């Protein structure tokens, strides 16, 4: 479903006005947050998708990492998860199913999250993911609704996983790029919790299915601001990504994202291939952090300590403009 179609659906639903719901569906954030008491709140999310790589263990890892990262994007810590699986049991043998689940278990264990059960149904094609519950201190949580003019935009992973995995499916991505992409998607964004607990970040979101511009646009809308993106500073996985774009390795979700982005973005002199990259639908992408300039040195130090893949300042938050996002060189 496109971002625009999802928004149309959500507008038809009555949002919960329970005072303990700190973050609900209205702001299209990465997870919901429900306050338990003054010091604790639950963070809950669910995510699953069809295989984007052939290796079942890697698929399980990627799907788990993608779901777990939603909790870290809110500044929380994952504590428990439930497996969600749909499988064509007549086509996929038990050994492969076990490998998918084992991949998810290992990734959850890596971040101290216990998988305590789940649910499986018969499905025409495989789907796998997690429903995750985490905890966060209400005063420390991160949301996409608190960006402020002057904040620096920091991206913690390079773009291009949607294009690379489409190339993998078509046999066009090199082995080196495929390996690099899988390793990148397998990394969980634990740094989000570390930054939140230190009070170093103003707002955050993770870059997944709606791409960099889609998730940034949501942040701008709910925060009442706009953003300037420095196009030449946005990191990408490898130069090979642009060769794959030339060969039309563009996911359907990326094409939808680009169409949506056209309505809210001043592209400036951005090339067509970079427009596709900035709209690319990511799997287990990086965090987009809004950082006060006063805190940037501390944030950079912590990102380096945790060996974050990308340390790029890719833009800044501005006062509300006619277009939500402006691209500059």
C-alpha cells in the first residue's frame, strides 16, 4: 500500500483518545507507545514481508532486524516478540521453515529480546516477521513529531537496499554488493535506545518502506516543519546501485514512493537516478535523527563508539515552507 493510500485509510478511523496512549496511529510513527506508569511505557510494533533473499536463515535475520528496529527508533528496548509466519507448506519443507525461524531467533537474542511464541498460517507465498514489545521511559522516548527548525538531520545507514535486493532477485546484483547489502540490513539500530537514554536526540524515525523522503515527509507534517536535504551528502551503498537503476532494477514500492514524493518535494537539480534512490523502499534501513547542533559532537562520538555504518549530516530541519522537502546540492 502506498503512503498516500494508507493515509486515506487512517483518516477514516476513529483514533483512540485513551490518555495513556502516548503515540498512536495518527502520526504514522514507527511504533505505538502506551504508558504504564510515570516511569514506564510499552512500545509495540509488528512487521513482516515476503523473502527478499534466497537464503532462509538470512531472510529470518533481516525480517527480525527490520521489526526490532522500530522499537529502537522510538528510543525503546525490545523485551519480547512473537513470530508471524505464513507459509505454503506444500512447497516449503520443514527444514527451510526452521532455518527462517532460527534466523529470527538469533537476531532477537543479539539484542536481548525473547521470542516467546507466535502464529503460523498457510499462505500462497512465504511471509515472516515479528510482533515486538519493548519498554521506554516516557520522558526519554523518541517520536517523529518533535523535530524543530535548526536540527541537523543525521542518517545512520546508506540508501539503496530496495534497488540492490531487486537486482538480487533478477540475478543482476554482483556477489560483492549482495553480501554487503545483506550485512547492512542485518544490523539492528540499537543506537536509537542509547541516544534516547542520554537525551541527545530531539526526534527520530527509521527509514524503511516509504523511503528517505516518505519518512522525512511524515516527520515534517506532524512536526509542523520542512526540511532541506543536501543531495550530495546522502550516502548510498555502492556506486553499482546507479548501474542497477539504469537496468530498471526499481521496486514497485520505490516507484510509488517517488510518485508521492513529487507532490511534496522541490527537487532542484537532482538527477532522475538520485530521485529514485532518495525514494527507494528500504528494508531494515537506518535511523534518521534530528540532532540539536549543541549535541552533535556527543552524538557523533556515540555513533563512532557503536561503529555506526553512516555518520552523514544529510540536511537540516527548517521552518515550514510551501514544499515539505527541498533538495540542494
